C-alpha cells in the first residue's frame, strides 16, 4: 500500500509515520522534475520511481525477506563498484550492451553527464520494477516468484512502449520483457539486493546510449 501511495512522491513515507521524510521526497522529486533542465528532470523522474520502492520497503515489506536495508546512497554508489560486474546474470547483460553499442562508438562513455544521468535511470528502474513490483506481484500472485517476474516484466515492457510505433514492435517489446525477466532472476538470486542489478542496468544503458522514448514531452534516454 505504501509503495502505491507514493505515486504521489512522499505520501507513502508520510503514511508510514515519516512526514518529514515524505516532504523531503516530494520536494526533491518535484523540484528536480520541474527544474527546466532535462537532465535534472530525468533524475527527478528516477527518484520518483525509487521513492515508491523506499515507501514499500519501509511500510513493512522489510520483514518479508524480499527487500534489503541498503540506503539510497548505497544503491546508487553500486553503479561505480566494479565488483558488481562479477555476476553471472549481470555480466552477460553488460557484455551484450558493449556489443550492441560498438556501432555507435560508445558515445555514452565519453559524456560524464550521460554517465550520471543513466546511473539514476538504472537506480530508479531497478528500484521500481525489481525492488517494488516484482516482490509485490509475487506476494499477490500466490507467493510465486515466477508469476511476479512475468507480471512485473510485462509492466516493464509496456511502460517503455512510448515515443512512437518503433517501441510497439513485437521484437522490441519481447526484448524488454526478456531483460525484465533476467533482472528479476538476478534480483531473486541475489536475495533481493538490487545493487548488482543497478550496476548491470546502468552500464548497459551507457554502452548502448540510444533514445528510446518520450514521457510527457520530455525526452528520456531509456534503451530498455
């Protein structure tokens, strides 16, 4: 319930008994999103996604064994810990990103701004889809991790089907669904510690570096 309430940033935290934390989430997300700067707006969007995970975790899900106590800072810094590349699911994803991005010359790697922006994309999407929706759907659907993975991956693919007909192509939707399943498997395998998933997601995006969608008129670079 708390995670869903935080569709309004900070509301879930306030309901959890932390009104000042909720106010901080609301102010941060709204301020960044309405800043007028596309990169800051992207960060605001991704923190909005993370705030739903934060509220879900603190609202009682932490006792389910399907969340961890790692802070926002800890999960974000995971983007820059090379040890997180040593993952049997994440490493092939990053390798595939390296292969896919070779034809574009790895433009993302040459831009510090893109690296920082994509690192928030990986953080926000892993928090929402794998940190919140995957375990939440698993609990709702007969406590089945498979059902939770399928459902959250379908939502993951659907949400990215924006910005034109190309994103509605069956092959594109299928690819995003498969990636959603892989990241759900990784999350489950790592006992709901999202840090290696954040790392893999971020560096795949950096290596591929392509625009794939538009939300509410704001260009959002989300290769997945």
